């Protein structure tokens, strides 16, 4: 359908072989491959513990649960992100307090606005490393320490990203990764919760599988039938097929991230001459792992017409993201409104996401940029 699609799977024969091996192994539920995936992932990012789960949303839900977040608490999080993070705060029973972004150039949560939004009910800060660019975790860590707050990192965009030599996911109390189909590391569905806390890891493992003290694989291997249920848990376990995919994808992650960096560099070169266009995170940042290629359109441009122009040329685009606080559910749950989000509102009204994936060729990037430039020129004149 698309001449150049928004995202393309980075899947090859190694993944196919790994899945075939898992399928013929005689065990498909959580087992030894998952344990290996967890260990390798933890080693990769320097975390003490990694707990593989069904998806990134499950990781976020477990993060709230194991940190004791619940009714009467508030959690500060960005509005310019996918809705799963806010939803899981609400699912835990806490209230969501949205914070603004730093600027139109840095679309990550603002430490300054976080300070403004802290109240006696604040229990935690949930950040999201937008587009694979780390938040200002130094400032956020200082705020959290000053007020005794937990920090949850939403790392859906940032596997392999680093902030001052430390990997994203290890900078707060809990890191949550998504391995959805379009992510830098994919298992189709799947996710990972990481932490350096023995207690938090043990709680996450317990809640991941119905609150049971013994997993099916352990009972099968040890030939023991008994188990206890110690907590109200969930069916959040990943399976061996996805873990097999994850093991291969993890080996490819560094190269894939480097190819994404190169693609983004080409984009910045080709887009540099478009009047009024802003490319967030325009300055190259050490440690970033570009996940999406978002641009901010000139003020005078009708985004709908630009999207239509691109699509008519066979180029797929998207918007990351509609601001969460504008969704009807979150408007209903905020009787006093959501003040102080002006930058997020301006950004989300002008954002457009262009294609980005490791195998995107320079010639294709040039085509995208030329088509995009012609759309901007055409609709700026109307």
C-alpha cells in the first residue's frame, strides 16, 4: 500500500530460526528462554533485575503496584505520550497530574513544571523518554530525592539509550520497556520491567503470575505440584516464542540503533532548509536512540492537508501524540482542569511523525523530505 511506510520490521532468518526452535522445544509458556532473555537484558543495561512481561502496559501497571501507588495518591506524568502510562496510574487507583514539556525543542517532561505540580498527595513521578531522548534525569532525580518520591521510567522508546553513561531504565526506581511491533527491539508484543531493588523485583515476579509462589515451568521441572497464592496477581507473563525473538533482537539492538541515528542525521540535513519547520532535539545528543522522527510544522500549515499530500504520494505518516489530558476520560476525571500545559498543547497540534526504521535508505529519506517540503510550500501559500 505504501511506497515508504512509517515503520518496517527488522526481522530476518535468525529470528525465524529462533522461533522455530522455540516451537519445537516442547515448552511454549514462560521458561528457560525467558529467564535467559531477562538475564541478557539486565546485563545489557546494567540492571540488577529484569522481569519479562506480556507488554509494556503490564510493566507500567506492575510498577505502580509494587511501588505501593494507590487511592489517595497522585502521580505526575507527561501528557505528551501514549495513554498507557496515565491509564495504569488510574488503574492503580491514583490520580494523574500532568506536567508540561521542557520546550518545543525538547519534548520530554519539564523538571520545572514537575516541581510546580507536587502536592502533599504526590507519591511518584513517571517520566517518558520521548522518541528515544532521555529526560533530564539528574534534575528529576534531585526532585524525587528532595520530596521522597518514587520514579518510574517509561522506556518504550528508549532501549539502549543512556543518560550520562547510565542506561535508561536504571535511573529511577523501576524502568518499563515495550517490545511492541514498531519498537527499536520488538517481540510483536512483550515488555520488560527492570529494577535494582531485590524487593521490588520479587514483588513484580509474584504479581506477574497470579501471585503464585511457584510457576508452571518450575512445577514441571521439579515435579512439585503445590503452590501458594500470596497476592492478588495477574496473568502478565511473556511466552517462550516472544522471548526467543527478544534474544535475537537484543543482539541486533546496538546496530539497529546506530542505523536509526544515521537516518535521523540524514533527515536533519534534508529538512534544514524548510522555513518555519522545527526538528525537536535538533542538537545531536549523546546516548539517544531515535525511535520516531517527529517534526513540528510551521504555524501557518494545515497538518491535515500535509498528511493527505504525503499519503497521496505513498508516504505513511503519524502523530505522536495527541495530548492525553484532552481525551474525554481525562477531562471528566479532572474537575479543576489541567492547567499549565501550554507547550504540550502547542506541540501536539503541530507534530507530525515521518518514517524511521533501521533499513530506511538515504534515497528514501530524501524522497520523504522532498515530498514533505513540497507540501509545506504548497499549503503555506494557501
